[in-house]
């Protein structure tokens, strides 16, 4: 009454009996995911970091910079690890070089529409 039927099992395939093949089949998806992560996430991030470090190293007097706090100012002097940035006339702050998030190109103000047309 409480007994269940017993069925015979089929023989396993010869490839499944090899432990090396079974291990490779388990590790292969993990390796594929790691390769995809490297090319889609890690490598582009390393490139961005390298470009950012080069940008920070190339800051010079007169460049317009944006700090990580959102302040925009013009570089007045450059020291080893800090910059003196002018935020407004007669308002200068010292900024650590690593907090620079963007270096904008020097831009001269465009002249007003003072064309000589009559």
C-alpha cells in the first residue's frame, strides 16, 4: 500500500563518467562571464582612470577647471598636489589636485556683434 514502484536506471553516457570533462563544463560558463566582465566593465574603467590621471597631471595656469564639488574656477597657480583656483574676482581657494573632475579648455570671451557693416 505505501510502497512505490522501483524503476531501473539507464546507463550514463561515457562523457559524463569522465570527471575532468564534467569539471571543465562547470567552470567554462564562469570563465566566459569573467572574460565578458573584463572587456565590458574593467578595461573601459581602467582607460577612463588613465585618461583622468593624465588630464589632472596636465593642468596648468589659466585652465578652467571643475571640482568634484561642482565649483568652476580658473587656475591661478599650480603646486605639487594642490592648485589655487579663482572662483570669483578676489576669491581664491586651494584645491587638492585629485578633486578636479574636469578640465575645460581655455576660452576667450567672444566679441559682441561689433561688425563694421553699415
